[in-house]
C-alpha cells in the first residue's frame, strides 16, 4: 500500500531552520506531483508548497515565499521542505501529500495520498 512518512519536525526558536523529509513508498513516485500542507490548532489545513513530477516547477504560499524551499529526489522517492527564518506563526502539523496530477496543485482535493504529519513548533 501507499505510505508517506514525514520526519524532521521539532521545537525550534524563531529565526531558526528545519528540513522536513517525506519518504514515499508503494507508488510510482516520479509520476506524482507532491505537496506540503500544514494545519494549526483550530484552523483548516492550508497549502504550503508544491512541486511537479519532473522536479522543475514549484509553487509556494505567499506566507512562506522566500523562506521555504520544496525539492524532491526521485531516485530516493523523497520530497523535502527546507524551512528558514521560521516564525511562531509557522507552528503547525506539516503534512506531505501525493497527487496523481503531473503538474503541481494548491488544492487539498487534488491530493490522493497523505502522510500522518510531523509537528513543527516555533517558539518566540
């Protein structure tokens, strides 16, 4: 079966950096667009970043543009989210997701598979 396993979340001080990883199995990874979403307590899940299947095209939410970078390694079936200049408002559970669309998407409904999430907490 398909599994997406996130890792790398932890408590970090404001201004710090983290790199999240998401290891995929059970799917032809290189044919899926991948995304990162986040959900803070009491809020809806929101789009963070996405990358197309071919590794070339990316898109970001305005709130994190210039601070976060999404990348993928199709040889390792892994997608990454490098997060720099972290702010307390970045605190959330971060989820990776896989979409059968080749091109990227901002929409939760376009993603077929989801990981269990990893907690990122940014202290002020």
